[in-house]
C-alpha cells in the first residue's frame, strides 16, 4: 500500500543553520510522483516541488534543494541558511500512476519547522 | 485576489447543525478538490470536480457530506447534522489541468470547523 513517512514531527533550528526534512515513501507502482508542500501559519498549502519517479536528478532552487533516491525510497528536502520565514509545517506527498494524478495524493503527517532568530 | 478563496475562515457549529463551506477557485481552473485536514495530520482527499462534474467522491466520509459545483466555478461543501468528529480544517484546491494531472495544486487558506 502507498504510504508516506515523515519521521521528524518537529524540528527547531537557529537562523542560518541548514536543515534537512526527511521523507520516506512506500509504493507498489514503478511510476509515481512525489511532492513537497509548505503550510505556513496562515494555513494555505504552498506547492514547492513535484518529481516523477523516472527523474532522480537532484534539484536546487535558491536555498531549497531536494535529494531523491529511489534505492532508499527517500525524497529529502534541505533548506540552506534557514530564515525565520521558513517556519512552517512541511508535507511530503505521493501519487501513483503515469499521469501524476493529484486526486489521490497520499500525504505524510508533516514536519513542523521552527526557525528561531 | 488571484488565489483560492474560502469562506468562512472559522465556523463553530453545535452538534446536529448543518454547515456550508464555500470555495472560490482561481478563475479558469478546471479542477477543484476538497480535502479534510484534522489537527496534526496531513490532508485527506474528499472529492474532486472537473468543471461542474463531480468525478470522484470516494473520500467523503459519510452521506452527511455533500459537495456541488453547479456552474463549474464556485463550489460548496455541505455537512449535514454535524458531529464532533467533523471538526477539522476543510481545504479547497484548484488546478488548471484536468484532474490536476501533473499540475500544481493551488490551495485556499481553509475553513476551520469546530463542532461543539
């Protein structure tokens, strides 16, 4: 069965520290999509990245980077030089199938990140 | 604004009351989703619309939950005879692509329902 595990419930760091949020997934399918979303205190979920199972290249976007490793079924998210504005709950999510159908996103429980000044 | 708008942001209901939650998606977005997010949990899929057609309602927890999108834009999630376990944040999301296929979901800020 599909499952997404975010083992870190809460992380607290001091500003400018690097922080990595772990995501481990389980799926029966060979074709699937992985997502990261950010949920700030205001409540709306903000899309960060989508990665398909055939693309294992790591991705960097500014201070954000993602490490996708199929061998360990992990899709970890690193924030470099964290800032107070990064404080939020971060969710990893999975969907199966070629189309990357968002309808059946399976979500982890989220990691609450607190970046302190 | 240009984003997904939900109202009310907060709703307190007495057990047994009916409630209606509204979602204004981004203009032109074909796909609309409703999710339920309990405290400390990730979102759980409720239902999906493609334009005005409700193509998937497999996530609705009971027949007390009903959603509609009659003109393919604004959607309403109605919960009849609310119970305490219905307390959650109800998130609406829209996407430009069909079924949200491969596309980015844009979420509203949610409607927080508390049933006393």
